[in-house]
C-alpha cells in the first residue's frame, strides 16, 4: 500500500517566532498558544475529528512541528469516525509507532464499513489487545450474525474483561437472531451485570415473545431505569397482555420512575388495543399535566387510540395540536375516519395532504367502497400515481364485498395486464369471486396460473382452491387439491370438512376429523361447527352429542350459539323435541333466536303443534314482526283445519301488539299499512300532528308502514333496525331528497345542501361546507366568540336575577344560538351590545320561525299536483312571501360584505386571510362552477340559509326542552350541579374543554333528544331506485318519513317512556367511554341524521347546546315562577320542522357562584 505523503512541517523556530496558526479553534475553546504546544494541538486535532472537520484536521496535522502517537491516533480516529476507510488505512500504515487505541480505531472503521471479516483478521494481527478491542470485535461480529466467531473471541477474552462489555455484546447478538437460550446462558454466566445487561435481556426476551421469562429477569433486576420499564411494558402490549402492561405502567409511576415519550406512547397503544377508554383519557391527561408536547410518536399514538374508541372529534383535535406531523399521523386519522364510516371527513383530510403514500390512497379507496360508492372508489383508484399490489388487492376485494364478483374477476385480469404481480391475497379474492359465480372452467385456469406462479405450497391459496372447487360442485377436485398439501393448515382442514358436509359425505368429514386429531391438530370452533352440522344432516345423533359434550372439557373450545343451534337442529330432526327444548334452555348466551327457529322448523317437520307454539312464542317475543314464525304457524294451523281466529286463541299472542290478520299483509310485496281512499290515499287520515298519526300506524301495522299520500308512495318507521337499513346499509338508495314546493321556494330551488336531491350540485355544495366552512380549524377559531356569548348569556341572566324578575328562557337561548351563528356566518352580533339593532334582530328571528313552520308542512300540492290550485290555507302564497323576505335579507348581507371587501381592497388591505373571515366572506372569495371567478349569489344564499337553519332554531329548541325537563325534575338539576362542581369547581366558568367530561349532562341532553327531538321527523329522504326492506318491495321515488319523535317513545325499545330518566344512558360510559350525543350503533335515538345525508353542522350544534346548558346550570339554581310547582311546567308541543314548546319557558334564576364570577354588569343578550 502506498505511503501517505506528508508535507514538510514548519520549523520550531518559525512557530516560536510567532507564525500565526491559521485554523480557528472550535467554538467554546480557547485559541491555541503562539508557541508550540503539542498537547494543545492534539486536543484541537481531536476536536476537529469529533466535529467531522476532516480537512481541517488533516491540514492541522500536516503543519504540526512534531507528532506523537496521540497525534497519529487522533487523525486516524477522525477518519474512522467519518467512515473514510481508505484514508484511515493510509494513516495507520504510515504511523511510525502504533498503540492499542490506534489498532482499535482501525478496527472500528472496518466494522463501521460493514467489513466484519477484515476486522476479524485485523483483530488477530493486533500485538496487544485490551477490553475495548474485545468488546468492539465481539459486538461487530454479533451484529453481522457471525456468532460462532464472536463466541470464539469471547472464549479467548480474559475473564476479568468479559463483564459487562464483552458479555453484553455477545448476548445482544444472540438476542438479535432469537437465540434466547444462548443469550440466557451468557447472561446467567456473567459475574458483573450493569443496567444495560438487564435491560437488553428484558427487551430481547420480550421481542421474541418470552414475556414470562422477561418478567422473571425484570423482577430480579437490582436497579431498573426507564428503558427496562418501557421494554417490559412494550413486551406485554405486543403479546396482547395490555392490562398487565398498564398495571406495570402504574407500578412504574408509583415507584417514582420518570416516564418518557416512548413509555407514554406504549401505554396509549395498550389502551387502544384493549379498548380501555378511561385509562386512555387518564394517560392523555397525564401527558398534558407533565407538560409533554405532542411529538410525532405521542401524537400518532393518541390519534390511533381515539380512533379505536370511535372518538374522532378528539382524534382530530389531537391531530390539530401536533406541531409536526408525519405521514403516519395523516394516515392514522384518515383510517380512523374510514373505519367509523366518516368517509366525507376522511376525503377532506385526504385532499389536504401534501404528500400521499400508498396507504393514504388505499384507505380512501376502501372507505368509498365500504359505503358502496364503487364509482367514486374506482375513480380515486384510477388517480393513484403508483398502484402497488396492496391497492390492487383492496379494489378487487371491494368489488367482492359489494357483490360485484364479475368486476372482481375483470380487475384481477387488469392487474396482471398492467404489470403488477398479484399476491396470494389478491389471488384468493379471485378464487372467491369465481366460486360465487360458479365459473368452474375459469377456476381451473386460475389453478393452473397458481402453479405457474409458484404458489404450489402456499396454504392460503390451497385453502381457497378447495373452497372454490367445493362451491362449484367438484368435490373430487377439491379433495385432490387438499391431498396435495403436505402440511395443511387448520383453515384448509376446516374447508375440506365443510366441503364434505355440504356435499353429503358426512362420514368422510368425520374420518378427516379423526385423522387431523391423530396428526396433532387442535380443532377450533369452526371445525366443530362443520362436524355438528354434518351430524345433524346425517342423523348421527349420538356421535353429534358426544362431539358437543367433548368440546369444552377435551378440546377447550367454548360452545357458542351456533353450536347450540346445530345441536337443536340435530335433536329436532331426530324427533327429540323435548331434548332440543332442554338444550335451548341450557344455553348460557342471551341470543337464542336461531335455536328457537331451528326448533320451530323441526316442530313443523314432525307436525308437533305444541312445540311449534313454544318456539313461535319465543321468536315473536324477540321480534313481534317475524314473518317466518307466522308463516310456519299458519301452514301448521291450516293443516290442522283451524281458522285464523282459532289460531289466535290457540297461540295466545294477543299481547304481542300485532294481530294475526297482519299475516296476510306480510304475504304481500308492499309493507302493511292502513286502508287507502281513492285519489287521496291516506292523506285524509292525517291530523295537524302527522308524527302522532304515523306513530299510531307503526304501532298497529308494524315497524315498516306503507302509505299512499295522494300520488306519492311513502313509508314510515320508528324502528331502529329499519332506520339502520335505510340510513346505513342502503344509504346509496335512500340518499336523495324529494323536490317539495317548500324546498323550491325556501331553499333556492333546492340548491342548498340540506334539501337538495342527490346529484353533482349537492356534492359540490357539501364539499364547500366541509372544506371551507365547517372545518375543525375554522370552528375552533370561533371558540373565543362562543365563550364571549356564553359570558353575555350568564351576565344577562344574573342581571335578571338581581332585579328579581323571571327569565324568558326561549328569548335568551334563542339569542345565544342566533348570536353564535351570526358571528360566524355574518360577522356580527344580532342581540346585545354589538348588535345590528333590535329591529333587524327581531326580523331575522321571525323569518327563521316562519321558515321552519313552512318547511314542516305536509302540503297538499306536493302530493296532489293536479289540486295545487286548491290552497285553502294560502300556504304557497305564504311561501312566496317568506321567500322574498329571506332573499332580501340575504342579499342585503351579501351587498354589505361585498362593499366591505371593496373598501379593504381600495385601502390595499389584505382581504385573503381566511382565518379572519366570516363565512360570507369565505364564500365570496371562492371560485364558482365551470371556471367562474366567483360563486353565484344564489349559491351563497342557499348555503347561508342552511347555516342559519341548522344551528339556530334547532339548538334553541333543544336547550329550551332540556331546561324545562330539568326544572321539572329538581333531582336531575342537583346531579348536574354536583358533576359541574366536581369537574369545574366554583372558582371558574365552564370552558369548552370541560364539556367532554360532563358525562351526566350529556346523558341529560341525550334523554331530552329521546323525549323531545329537535324535529318530529328527519328531513324526508327519497329512494332513487326500487329496493327491498324486510322482504318488502319499496318502489323508486318513495318518500321516507323517519319518525324520530316516535322512536324515542317506542315501548318496544324503551321502558317508562314518559319519564325523564337520564340515567338510562349511563351504561354507555360504564367502561370509561364518553356518552355521545349523536346516534349510537343501536339507533335508539336519532338527534341528527346518519349516512351520506348526515348533518355537517352536528358538532357545532352539540357544542352550542352543551355550552349554554353547562353555563346556566353551573351559574344558577332554577325554579318555576312564583305560584307554580315543577310539575306545573307545560310540555305541550307545536308541530313544524322543529317542535318547540307551545308556551315559552319562564323560570326564576338564583345565582350560586360568588358574585365576582358574573362580571360587574349584566349585558343584554
């Protein structure tokens, strides 16, 4: 190797004469002396090396008057630290004298350059080795997985140097490759262990699943640091032992160990995985109290946790609080939205992402598909810049999920044609689609394709092939594929057993079951489901019973309702009906519907009316509208020669709220309903309170009632399952709105969001709302305004209390809602010190009330267009009058804003800071459709009208009803105030951040929504195409009336419906969960709509309701005016699109906080 050429150094005399050194000293260090000082120059050389200034280090080394071994080693170390192997080797070769640090430095550079064999050879050339040499080479060889060589070096290492450095290095190597026994051998043989030894052992054992052994080591640690605690907690969490991990986290806190962000992140992951909401909230509060900033790791964990809980508002709030976000942050929130059917919110966030990866695109593709929006899903997929195999698999799987098997096959072919190599999951999806289509020939071609792809030994592919051949009726080919698997998985065995049973080869299924046990497989619940089904079909009663009895004690498989149902079917088919009934009665689970249906079927098979009556009675107790039960009984009674009246007496079902005569209706294609008049249909049967008429129809005819309203088909329901079917499962079918005269006149030709039929205009206007008006960031920007209005509200009530006058709560709550909305929408207050004037305020309020009354009418002209001229009450004339008032009012607002914008522009003021804009300013700044520079005024007015309607009357009506019910129930008021005093105290006012913790108040609001929903119906939906619900045909363009008023008073799902009992909603918070104001998955109440037409302003409405109520209950005690008792408060309703109290609520307020809490003066609200 060529020697390193060094320039001639300056003479000592020159340096002594004061030749200045031309290399500045590193920051923070004194400058070098003028004369020669080799020790200082060596220190400076070392400093340059540490800072990566290799050129300066080399130049300084070249000019040094004399060099010692320290100088040479410092330069060598500098190159070693910089990863410059070639230069380091040149320096090493030119060194006149080498010491152990020199050799160690070169050894280190070889290891850093990933040349462990060269390092190993160099190590054995070293004339003298020290502990550092041994530690470095053992660590390097272990990292390179050259564990045999590392072990040999370790054996050569003097025993006094082994612990802890050498032993730690070798142990880490064994742990890295999963050689736990060898690692433990090294660990147990150590005479000296430091905290690194213990922590590494705990971490390594946890990573490889030996949690119990890791805990043994952890408990034996003489000293634990945050790393060892975190490793042990993480080990529990990764093994699914989340509660154990959280208990350890609690112990860590008790022992006073300071947690770090990694520990907190792991603890949050545990809460998310185990659905421990209360603990998750506590850890989040701990993060806040300890002053941790939401870095990427903590922020991502919080987002994922809240997403798992379904608390997407909290997840979004955490996302917004993160100073820095990575792509995982964005993807976690998008995925959470998708998982909880908040596809619109996910799409808005998706479009805001600057950098999207495959996960981002694929999540949105799946989100659209889960909604059934395959067209949008495909459009988004086509826009993907790079389509990987995961994305292709997702779109293929989505077609299968939506029942479009042929498209799934086509897209799999396209995947191959576009050069993306399918994976086994995509191929399994293809086989599933082919099986559903019974395309045997194509399935065989797919089989050949799998062989060409080299998937001969892939268990998942073989299992799918077995299932495909079996579903196509080719059992022999299915068994041939199964037999070719050398080591079949349990899933493959279960598929083959199921195939045998489906084709009637039960004995072969039982033989395979015996064979799998002999081979050491442990059957699971799917295995026994196939075996018991086979025994039932073949009539192997004793064998089936023996298998069932052995499940728990022999195989450790707990029977579920499906297994019990199989046994009921088995016994019932054999005519052992008494034993089948006994089997049902022994079931530990609550849901016995399938088992009773099996008993009913067996009773019909054996013509045993006595057992059929028992089974039918149980089924009808669960679901009084079970058509199957009535049909089977009808056939059996008819066979016995009994008439309908005799049937009813025998069955004794008079208490089931559904007469036997409805059986005839169930046999029809349309849902049952009241008799209809010619021309008018059911219109003449409606009173001024149609929601009560519709509720009466549902009580009489069933959960789904058909009505003919003039020329319009209509259905109504107050049943949660039917509502879920309409709003969620068949959202695409029922997502449109009818084009009523009120909507045409009062919603700018149905050009808004709330009342517009489904179409491109609705999508565009909703997108404007979601992306520009009702974003989380924009709503939070108005939080200060909401707080100010809450202060004004309390100050006004306090002033009334001081004067001894009662408070008209309808007025003050209406003003509170109106001011909040107009501040956001119009940029000004309409009631109070900064108001636009009492005249304009009252006009605004009056127009809004008229609007809601007209929109709630069932107007004759909508249902009998030929009779539209007959308008005895002058409704359409009134619509035109209100239409002009509304339009004039909105145009005035737009003109004022436009003039203000022009004035700012003339003054060269910035008018594009959207954070400071109200909603009208934002709309005026947005581009219009088809390349227009701005939105049309009509579009702006339509959105303004929606914002006003959605958040004013509804919020104030809800608040007034809550106040009325709470004042009527003093017990509830005391419990609310106890909660407020516990959460907030009496030393400050309620803030928006407190609202999530007010569990009981949220239950109160939810109970009020049950008894007094904001409106009697959801805004009517309309079906876009024919469909079926509960087996009934629903024609296209059917109008849907979802009766929210009757839903909350449905005695089939609520007990004591007329009692105001907020406690009935507390079970939602039993496990630490938060009581949600909106609908839960059970759809027992429906404050807002769901699905595609869900209310975009619902979060704002909830905040306005909770904020007003929390402040009023926290600041004041409430009682009826003098002379009235709480029970005297009137609860009569007025029908309209909203349903306020018939009489305004007037009550007496008594301050309960210190006087200084209310401010110095009461202000007009």
